[in-house]
């Protein structure tokens, strides 16, 4: 029987690349994002019959419908790639508007929490019990960039969420790990290769790497038996100024 995977933020970038990789490995896919046109294009690119659902991960009532549809169509969920996220324009800490802060926390943290909670509940009650949750963290889960307070705080919090799920999920064969990604060459990272803020507030271009390698890493984590888990994995451009940043 094919395993079922839910990918959030699946319409582009890392989410779309992960969908293509997982489809190639035989997974049944549920693609979630805010734009149905992008999801349907991603589904076509996977070459498989995906369930596509337009939903905002920060809205509990929309996610309730997502998990009801998953249960109705598949009866189970084996993998959640908790990938949806957002960033705001770089803003000095003292100038960050509360509305900007709330918007980033709502998507990156509350959205990840709600998706993980929905997946956890389904994985706990299904038979056979269990499944895997992979949270998309970031290099910023451990080392910040300047003028990115809300994004950095949200990604630090994802690490705590990952550890909590991993701890509480043990009793139900629910594994949880985190992939921290640095400088993929996606549309969201265009500024990285042209110039981005450094710790000294200078602006410099940084190396990037192909998103396929992130998808391959997600596929590796997903393919492990539930008795094994990658707790944290960092995948990054080899020459990015991460080690020794600042």
C-alpha cells in the first residue's frame, strides 16, 4: 500500500521539489497552499494524481477541512512535510511593526503547530499507528540574520516544537525531525545571490545551491523506518557564510 504524504507550501520552491521527489518514490500526495493554480501546476509536474487543497495554514478552520479530506480519501497519513512559511522585508528590530510580527509568527509558527497537531492526531488514531513529521526550520533556527527578528524568532521556536513532538510522539510511533536549509536557489532566495545583509550590515552576494538536493534530503528522512529518525539536518550551500557568521 502506498504511503500518504501531506506537503504544505507545495505550490513552489522547496515544497514543489519535495512533492516531485516523493511522487517519484511512490507516495500518494496531498498538496496544500494558498493558490490553487500553483498547486495544480505542481501536481501536474509530479506526474501523479494529487489531492490539491487551497488553504491558509494559519486558519484552524481551513486546516480542519484539510485533515477531514485526507481521512476521507486515504484513511491515514504517513508523512507531513511542514514546509509553508513566509518572510518579511528586512527591518531594524526597533522598527518592526506588530502587524508584521504577527503575520510572520502566524504562518511560520502557529501554522506549523496547527499542521503538526492535525497530522499528529490522525497518526495517533490510525491503524497501523504512527507516522513522520518533518518541520522545515532554517539556518535562522540557530543563527540569525540582522533585521529579521520575526523570522528568526519563529524559526528558533520551530526547533522547540520539533523537540516537543519528537518527545511526546514516541509513545505512538510518531517520529519528528527538522531540516534546516541555507541558500537554496528558489524564487524566494533571489536576493541571496544578488546581495543580502551580513552581520556587519554590509550587503554581499552569497552562494546558493539547487533545490533538488533539499528534496533528496527530505526523501531520505521520509524513507527511514519509524524506529530511526533524523532529529536535525542542515543542508546548505557549501560556501555560504554560516559557520563563523559574524
